[in-house]
C-alpha cells in the first residue's frame, strides 16, 4: 500500500479552517458603531471654493449646534438649503440661537473669492442676532515651512 | 406504545436564526453608506456682543489693512508710517510686537472688494502667532 501523502503526514492537529462563528458578532459590533456615529446630513452643500488656512482647527461643538451659513461669490446667502436676503440673516439666526441655549456656533462658509463687504454684512447680522461664536470655515493648508521661507 | 405525547404538528418551534447575519450585514452596509463624519473645520473667532464697544488706546492697536490685491499695510497705533508686507510675514511681526506690548489688539481692516481669502490669510497668520485679541472690521476710508 502506497503511503498516503507521500509520507508527509500532517503533524499538527490545529484546525485549518477560519473560525466563522464570531462573524456575526463582528458584524453586529460594526453595525452598532455605525448606528451610533451616523448623523444624517441636515442641508446640502453649496458649491464653493474653500479658503485655505494652516491654523485650521476642528470646531469643538456638537453637530446639531453648528449652523452653516453659505456665502457665495456673488454675495447670495444660503441657510439650510434656502436662499436668504442678507438683511434677514439675523431674523433667521436669532430664534435658532435662542433654541440652542446660546450654544449655537455659526460656521461661515464663504467662497474664497467673495468680496469682503458681504462677509462684513453677514458678520454685522450675526452681531445683531447676538451670536458670539463664529467660525470661518476653511480647509487645512499643508505647508512645508522650511522650504517656503 | 402510547400515542398520547406524540406531536401532531411538525412545524419547527424555534425562531430561524440563519438569516440573522444577513440582516446584520444589510443594516451594517446601510449605516456604512449613510455615515458622514463631521468635517467642520475653520478659524474660530469670537464676535463682540452688541453695544459692547470699548475704547482702546491707540497705543495698543496694530492696524492691519488688507488691500484689494492681498498686500497688507501695517500701521502702528499712533504713527502714520505704513509698512507693506505679505500676509505670511504678519506672523513674525505679531510675535515681535506682542512681546513688546502684551495688550496689543490686532485691528484687521479689509477693503470691501478684497476677496475673502486675503482676510483669511491674515487671520490665519495671526492665529498661528497665537493672537487672541483680534478685531475684524471693514475698511472705511481708502
């Protein structure tokens, strides 16, 4: 009788198949993670070109307490998918600010080429609404300082 | 043999669990696709409250005037001499100035027609230099 396997018998008795009994556990773990971290988007993004800044930092506030105000190149202002006349920004923001117990952070998302006069008007509207915390949304600018200077 | 305890129905009384993993994966993929991680980033500023205007001695003000072409005019409080520079240079200037006068306030005055990004460049340089007292204004006389 020929020797099975050419004489090379399996010596180890360790199971050779991948254990799949914990597959469902892993799936549920991921499922619960994504369920907890999911935040459904509130409004659509406006097409703007971001300004860049190397001091960019994360906003330290819950997402539901951040209100995005989009300012486009032509000076049109968008809040929550609606185009709003500049003068009405404070009327829109004031009730939202009160509803958030003054926790609201305004993220001014302006196109990099927006003339500053529009930004200044938005700022004045925000001051009129009593808002204190404002963030100028920017993209992080990566720079190699040693080379640039 | 007694037939008393014999089951009549052959239906399985256990809840089927073989499709549980499928359901889990379905939900998993759904939440994977719908997840948006927060990407709110920017330069934080604190606006003054309404009517909260304080008179500041000219000595403690560093006027930073942002022109339409992005070049910055720097004017120290009382003096009338103007120094021109690029926004990047403000960082080192601010560090020097603030060691000389810790009460210094940066008054960033931007030309109404200047693009937003030039103001951001200046604000960026000031924040990199650790400036905390920044006032953002619009340039009125030019």
